């Protein structure tokens, strides 16, 4: 026989089904969009205030905002779309530590190993891509569970984007500092151009290297460097060299088309003296077209690697 509780007595609550805790911390969806919009607004506001006040103390803020905005946005996008299960610490470690170690390693090796020569861009490509790959290995050396194509694409891109952010900051600083003071226009132009090109350069190339490298990592965590890994490293280094060479190739093509008998000394200057309107248009066409070709090659290579891994399409 059951007894009803007296009037006014509290009723016992029957616990409902518990929702399983998410296996990883979630960041609000679309954070990368808000970061992009807010970052662009802050960068534009900082540029406007710097121009209006002529304050040199704002130049570092302008350089950091412009250099890190696009790389950070792309890292957030990669994390939200394909890297939540890898963990925030791995993403941040690759972006900050890996990017910094890549820049430092490349700077040391370039100063000791490279000298001005016709093939200097190939050397730069080999040195910088090797430095970024070494930085990725160092960051992940104590995380043996992280391996596979998708992890390599995401974390390799994080290292490359960290490298690109620091490199862009250096180029922006060089453009800003002149013998006549701070050249704000050159600074803004440099940051705007490099911001547009960032997604198709270092991040893309290191993503390819990381993908192949981590796909051959042993379950024990040991890194291996079989022929496919070495071939990928050489391939991205050649893409890197071709990217850096587009200015010189465009100059050579313009000169050959408009001044067939031009002396070879013109190419050593890196620019044409008193170019005509036709030469200016041709140079823009060839230089931008060359960058687009290299970008398409890199994107196609990356997509082919991603499509070989079904886990890439099954990530939340």
C-alpha cells in the first residue's frame, strides 16, 4: 500500500538521463569569424590613430596586429573544423613554440650556409622548410599519440602560420623604419599584401610536410624519414623557391619580351629603370600570375593528401 506525501511536502526528484561530457573542450563555433572581423576593425582603428597622432609608440601594436591576425584566424579555423581532438595545447605549442623555433633555426642556418648565388632561393626553401619540420618534431616529441595525416596537416599548418606571423612582423618592421623616420604607408602596404598571401605560403607548405611526416610516425611515437617524407620536404622546398623567385622570373620575362637585347646587368638590380606603362602591366601580370600558379599547386597537393584520410571528413 502506498502513501501519498502530505500536502506541501517537497516531492522527490527523479534524476533524468545525464548528458555525456564532451571529450574535448569546445570553443564557440564561428570564433574565427569574430576574430577576423574584430581584428580587422582594431587594425584599421590603430592605423587611423597612428596616422592622426603620428605616434611612433603605436607602431609595434600596428605591426603585431597586422602580422598575427590572419595566421591566428586560420589556426582557429583549422582547430574548429578539424583539430578539436588534438587539443588546444598541441595547437598553441605548434603555433607559438614551433613557429618561433622555425624562425630561429632558419635564421641561423641561412647566415652560416647560404651565400648570394643564382640558386640562393632553392637554398632558402630547403633551409626554412627543414627548420619548420624540425620544429614540428621537437614540439610533438613527447606526444606519441599524435600521428596520422589529419594531425599532420593541422599541426604542420600551425607551425607554418606561426613562422609566417613572425616573419611578416620582421618584414613590416623593415618596411616601416627608414632614414627619414617611420614610413606608415610602406608598413600598411606590406602588412596588407602579406596578409593576403599568408594562407598560401608557409602554412600550406608545412601542412604538406607535417601530413607526410606524421603519417609515417610509428605508434611508439618515433619519427621516421623514409623516401616519401624526404620527397615531400624537397617538393615543398621547390614550391617555396619558386614562390620567392616569381619577382625575378617576372622581371626576366618582361625584359625578354620588351627589350630582347637588354644587358644581363639589369637583372642584378632587381628592377627596371624608368619602366614603360606596358612593362609595369606585364610585370604585375607575370608576378601575380606566378604566385597564383604556385598557390594552386600547393592547394591541389594539400587537397589530395586530405582526401586520402577518411578521418578528415569525419571530424566535428
